[in-house]
C-alpha cells in the first residue's frame, strides 16, 4: 500500500473519562468490533482498583498491565485504529495529559447517572486548549440516569463544549427501548439478548412512518418524534469541519456493557475522525504527509524486571515511514540511533515491525537515552513542541537515606523524572531537591522503584505548598523582576530544564504576588511561550 493510503487509513485517539464511567468497557467493545479480541473480558482494566491506593505492590502489578494496554490497535472497515490508553486515576493525570499530545482526537465517556465529573472536566479542558476534536459518548443508558436534554446542557456548561446529538435514546433505565441513530437515520432496538452480538438497526429515514409506532409503541414513538424535533430545532447541524476544528462536538448515547450504541459510535468515528495531523515543532509545522520520518516520545515505560533496566519509549510517528534498523537522529543528544526491534501494538499484543506510518505508535527499547518530549528525525534539527509540565499539587523534599548510594539516588531520580513519574525542582537558595507530583501515590512508586531498580533509599519531608508557577520574565520590568527575585528568594527553584519556578503556599499568595509584580508573569504550565 502507498504511503499516503497508509496515512489516510489511520485514526489515533484516546478515550478519556472519570474513573468508572466505562472507558475500559468501551475500549473492549471497540476491540470486539475490530475482531481484535474474541470475547468480552479480554482487556484487563489497568485502573488502580478502589482501596488499593496505598499498596505499591498493587501499583507495580497494575503498571505491568498498563504497559500491555498502553496502545491498542485494531482494523475496522479497513481503517487502522490506534487507541492510546489514558489512565483515569487522578494521580496519573499528568500521564494522561502527555498522552493527549499524541492523539489526533478523543472520545469522552460520561456516566448517564453521574453526568460530568471532576476528572472529565480537567481532561476536556486540556483537549479544548489544543482544539482536539471530541466525540462525547453518554454511557450506561440501561440504568436510570439524568434526562438526555439536561445532560446535553450539563456537557455544554461544565465542559464548555458546543454539542450536537448524533444519536438519541428512547427511554432510559428500565424503560430503555433503544436508540435512534440520527447520523445513520436508523433505529436500533435494545434487547437484553443482543448483548454480545452486533445487531444491524432498522432503517428509518421517515420518522412519521407508522411502523415506528408498531415497533416501539405509540407513546414512545410520539415522545421520540417530539424530542427529535427539539433536537433539530435547538442544536446545530453536524458539520465535519467544525468538529475537526474543535468547535462542535457530536454526542452519542449507548450502553458499552450491553454493546449498545457502540457500533454507531464507531461507524461515525471512522468516517469523521481526523487522519494523522500536522504537528508544530519549535522550528516549523511538520505535515504528516512529508516523506521524511519525524516522531516524538510521549511516554516511557520502565521494565518490571529490576534485573534488566530496560525501558520502552513510546514514539508517535508524525511524518514519514519508520523503518526497522534505519538510522535516525536523536535530536537532543545529536546521536544517530538504529532500532533493531521496534514494537508495534496490536490488540493486547506487541510485536516487532518492519515499518510504521504517521499516526502509529512504536515502542523502542531504551537503556536511558530517551526523555519524554525527545524528537527523532532523519537528520533535521527539529524539536516537537507541546509536552508541557503542569503544576504539581503535592511537594516533598527528598533526602538521601543511604549516604553510600548517593550516585544511585541521583541517577534513579533523573531517570524516573525522564519517564515523567514526577517533577524535580532544585531550590535556588540551598540546592535542596523537591519532588512535585499530581497525586500522593507517586511518592510510594518512586521510593519503591528507587530501592528495587537503583538500590537507593530515600526519605521525604513534607513541603506544604499549594502550587508551583513557572516564572516568565520576558516582559518584566527590570526593577520589578529584581525585587521579585530578592523578596521571594526562599521560594524560587529551577525545574529540570532550568526554568525558574516560584513555590506558592496558597492561591492567595499567587494573587498577591501577581498584583505586586504585574509585569512578572506566573503560569501553571511550563509551556507558555
Ligand atoms: P473505567 O474504565 O472508566 O473506570 O470504567 P469500567 O469500564 O471499568 O466500568 C466501570 C463499571 O461500570 C464496571 O462495573 C462496568 O461493568 C460498568 N459499566 C460499564 N458500562 C456500563 C453500561 O453500559 N451499563 C452498566 N449498567 N454498567 C456499565 P464494575 O462493577 O465496577 O466492574 P466489573 O466488576 O463489572 O468489572
């Protein structure tokens, strides 16, 4: 197949949701459609189970599972679909944020009873900042939940989206009768029996057809007609361009567990979802159709086996064809590298591939050469943008607990930070190291892995801070900046890239500081230029 055909076939996306909304179940059903797995239950949940938050053995076990489910690929209607896993657990939000830099679109799963939840809000905000095309899937229609119109309102208001339903439920919970697929003009009836099979809907281009009354009953048919009329009146007509620009979000209803409404979602997705998109680098915009290879590392996964400190770097291919054993430039360290066993991912397996195309993810075995954000090219000096660090919310000093192993500790800390497990800051005043994380869970992961993978021991000391802000002195008035640095000396540190950050103990401090030094800009992410 020609390069451009391969490119056009690819759809690379992430499913995001608040934990328990049904992300794993939906993923599994999508794989079932692709024929990539044979039965339900084959995709293991990689979420941290409830109650296991302080058990690091469990974390390690889960880490092992999640490497297998990091990328799930399948073929559907000749499209190669790559699903990138995004952990729902809030302590791993940063991992999810980074994965979102490698997707071309997302599907947001919302629980019909719970509506829009906190984690969904955060993740969608990141997608909106990047104008990522979003499809919304409202799940668990077999259960009693909120009214469909109320939910659409909630999605618009809480997530700041402009929605248009492309399917609409007939009843809900006990009275759930089916779904009218606005996109395909088809009626799909729900029956408990069709849980595992894939039923074709009945075509209904004319809703006034009395056949509808016969099938769903007069009352339900009447309600559906009225509701659809309202839908057509209130919501904008679907427009693919607007969806692709992140300005309009189609909504589907269904029940992932019952495999209901999933095929409609997938059929529409394969038709409208974007092919691999161009990506901005610091130097220029790289088009996916360019024939020279470019790609970037968005995730690094350490091996579970402490005897082999082997890691897997996940590279999203932006342009060109990735070839096994071809020399590529690792731009940051200026070295040419060859990869003899690049992994591709298919369903829940990984296998060695000869070639990969834009949109694909390749897993490269790494012994410590890669950092998150690194770029590979055929020789051009390019650095992809867009893997920002977000302000952590937990901070602890890290102390060496074994003076004989200080080198190991340094090395371990640097490598774990390269993997993006947490962020390391060095205080300007005394050189002490502070680890910042999104959730408390990571401290245990770090301590455990330092000991088991690097033979180093550490202890922590709490640092009661609210957030770090990245300091942007570009437009700062000279005197103001000097004064800021002098008075805030104790709270200034450098991040791993050497950027200046300010530790704030409260939101109020940030506000006060900003009003005292208005020309010194403070940001909650490291990417502000
Ligand atoms: P997550 O990955 O977003 O965290 O959610 P997951 O798919 O694990 O689903 C969370 C729970 O919701 C699971 O139940 C799952 O079976 C259920 N679920 C998913 N889709 C539907 C649906 O359409 N209808 C109904 N009624 N339930 C649904 P669980 O009891 O927590 O787990 P399990 O023991 O079934 O695995």
